[in-house]
């Protein structure tokens, strides 16, 4: 995998998309930034990381070979790969909070934002953005956030280069072997990692209404399957429901 290191840019995802515009045959490439000025998260949120303490990077995955309708398979694959990488650093109780936040002992340590580039009805490339809290120890406005250093209880800072190298090695391997034909296995593995799966939880609808349900799984399109109090399986898209614990 090609590795490009930059100091301060608006967004690594935007930087990678610009690279693709300039070079249509861009190989698998990672852009890592010391500081992102306009880092983005899911649902239009901002990913704000303390400079020099964390990792913010994007990986370009060329021609993933998956139909646009099944692009969630890429997200599921990346989330599971990241969990497997973090397990090597002994983070406790790693889970995926649907759709792709990574939690350790109920604290968010990483977020994933994937933007697919479409051409002639196909995915020409996927831009996989990852923000990972590594050595930051204070999150004054984010009480449910955490970092690798906090969750492992280490006194010394973790080596950012080692963490990045571990993640990219694992990610490159799974992306090289990625196939839509393995959708069943991908979703099954992802579902095993889901936060609060099979546990009664409280959900909130956009209207503010709360209801109790149990996460049952996900569809190939990434919709969350929830069994409600009437034993009915309901499907929810990203902006249609939020997990309130």
C-alpha cells in the first residue's frame, strides 16, 4: 500500500478524492494527516482530534467489485478489520456500534466514514476514512469518548507509527481478499461484533419517540434489524433511528 504523510489538510477523505481525480488508476493508497482542519464523521458530525495524539487517515480502495446497493459490505469489512487490529493492543470489550463506530468498554475510540466514488453505475473506488483516538486523555465535551491509552491503562504513549502499520497491514489483507460473493460471511462476522446485540435496548426515532427493542442483525444494505416489543422485526436506515443504550 502506498503511504502519503501530510501535515495539516482539511480532510484526508477529500485529499484522497482529489488524488483519484488526478489519477484514475490510483492504486491502494493511504493518506495520513498530523492534523485535519475539517475532519468529518457520520451524520454530518465533526471529528475533532488533538494534534499529535491520534490517527486520522484515509485509504483508497480501487475497484472494490461490489454493487452500489451492497456497498455496506465494505463498511462491515473495514469495521471488523479495525477491531481485529485493536485487539492486538489489548483493548477491552471491542464492539461496533451500528453502523461503524468502534467502542472499547462502551467508550468510542474510533469512527469510520466511507465515501464511494461512482462511475457508470459502478463503484470506481472507495475512500475509507478512519479517525482513531490513540493517546488523547481528555475529551471535555465528549463524555463517552475514549482512547487506546485510556482503555489499556498504559502510562506511556503508544507508538502512532506502529498502530498505523498494524491497522494498514490487516486492512490491506482483507481488502485484497474482499468479494461480494462472501456477503453472508461478512455480515455474520459483523453481526457478532455488534454492540448490544441480543440485549434489550432503548431506541429513539426522529420524532423523539422512544421504544425498547433488541438488535437482531443487519441487512446486506446496512439497515439495522430490531425486534420490537411486539416481536416484529423492523428495518431502520442510518437517519431513521438512534441507539440510546
